[in-house]
């Protein structure tokens, strides 16, 4: 089975290492010969190429990296997609590729063209409602005629990919249900739901212990008695940093030992500027960058996990990678509702608190629960991660799709 996987995200990006390579490595062990075309940010590519090369060398994977073009807007993306089309066609013709697996609508546009020309089977792994995300994130202003045209173009291509692909992968049941409401006559069995999965072997609190927990706390200068809230991941358009800081500020006033540990590759000034708005003392913040394999250690040192995401229409298609990782580490989660399947999963497995609105009353409900020492079944939280986010189960679902298209 020869498969071409295309991604506009880089394998040297944190997301590529957590949400692309683990799946493809698993699929290669099941018998797929995989070629990957990815777009790499030059700085990360120069820094991390050897790490990726070492990983792919251990599996039946051939990596064809292309350097991502950032400027000028729109034209740079068109240029990249033209390069992708040329490279993809070359690989397909040389390697008897039978399936093209496209991650997101951007590479899906190229995959759709190749399917029409060469008759290749196409998997549309949509990941998000991309055009709607750009509008919800205020990146595309539809009052601007150019962005209105770009939006309509991507919505049309999204529709074509949904209709003409051989199989669709959605991150959430919420997005799948939304698509089925559209007037496309797509059957439910054409769409598989595979969330952002977690490596349950890597993120396993049972492999760590209190000694590890105490060591990490000592390394980052936090006492063993402190109550640590942790956030992991990028900070940008969708993650509501100010709201998280507001929640922590309110918490700190009532739980003096509270500390906020933020594990991110983003510049710390972004965090500090937000904290200043809510008069948070810098000594109560710990900001660290971490390779993926060390993230479980930081999660193990924490007491509660926290993430707030903008609850926009497009976010019904989102599956936060951090949720599976946090649940796998048995951490009670504080999050907000109306983001993909996130709230439903937390409620189903009684894995923490779901905030309905970003306001003091809803925050206080959570704080009161913490102060009253509300208990959560850690085994049940991990069970939720195993049942819903397991990487092994995600790989098996992809493998079934691959086999069905042979």
C-alpha cells in the first residue's frame, strides 16, 4: 500500500511531532509505505531536521520537506500549492501511489486536482472549517472585497473536497453532525471521526511518581504545598489568554498558594503582558518551553489543567491536542463549552469543570469546587483519554480507511 500524505504544517512544528508523525509511524508498521510532503518553517527546519530524519528512518516513511513561504499573503500560499502539486505528481508517478491523504483544505485543493487528473483515491482530512476560522479569528474581514472573494473560493473548494473525496475525516462529532446538515447528500458512513489523539504510553502518570513530581516542582522553584494550574501549548488567536489570566487572578485571591505554570514555545512577553492586565505578580507565573517528551513531567507536577478557547462557530470542528494529554495524565480540567466535543467529553467522564461563560460567577463555581476539595476519579479521567483519544485507536481507524480504499 503506497500512500502520499500532504501537510501544510511542518513535521518540525510541535503539532507535526504530536499530530502527524505518530499516526503515520503507526500506519507504516501496519504495512503502508508512506511518502510525506510537508511545509517547514526555515528556522525550525534548520534546528530540528535531524530529529525528524531519525524518526522517519526507523519506519517505512520517506520525507519530502518543502520550505514554507510566508510573504506576501495569499500569493505565497498559491506559490506553495503550485510547488506541492509539482512535487506530489512527481512522487505519485515514481512510486505507484494509490492513496493521497490530504491534511486540511489547503493541501486538499491539490489532492482534488490530482484525483481528477490521475484517478487517485483521496482522503480529505479536513481538521477544521478553515475559511470560517479565518473569519471568526478576525484574520479575514469579509467587508474587504478581496477577503470576501478568498472566503468564497475556500468554501467552494471545501464543498468540492467533501463531495468528491473518497473518505472524509473530521476531528469532532459536532463538525460531522454540522456537515450532515448541509445540503450535500453526504452519507454518515463517508465521515469518520478521529480526534487529536494522545500517545497513552508517553502520557502516563503511572510511569511517573511523587519523586518526579517533587523534582520538577523544585526545578521550577515551586513549593510542594503550592496549588499548580497548568496550561500547555501555543498562545494565539484561539486561546483566550486574558480570560485564563482573569480566572487565575480571581483564584489567587482566594487560594494564596496558587501558581500558574505555562508550558509554551511562545515568547514569554505575550504572557507577561496579559498577566499585567490583571495585576498578577510575576512570581506566581512559571513560563517554560519543553520538548514534547518532557511535557508529561510538567503535567505530573500540576494539580489542575486549564485552557479556554474562543467558542466561535468554526471551533465546533476543533479537537484540542492538550485535552487528551491532560486527561491521560489524570488531571482534572477547567475548560469552556462550545468547542468541538470538549465539554461533552469532560461531562461524560466527570473529568473537571466546564465553564459556560467567561465571567466571575462561573469562575467562582470552579474555585468553590477546588476550595471544598471536590474529588475526581483519576482512573475515570484516564479511561476517558483511553476510550476517546487513544493514539492506538486513532491509527486503527485510519488503517481501516486505508484498507477500504484499496
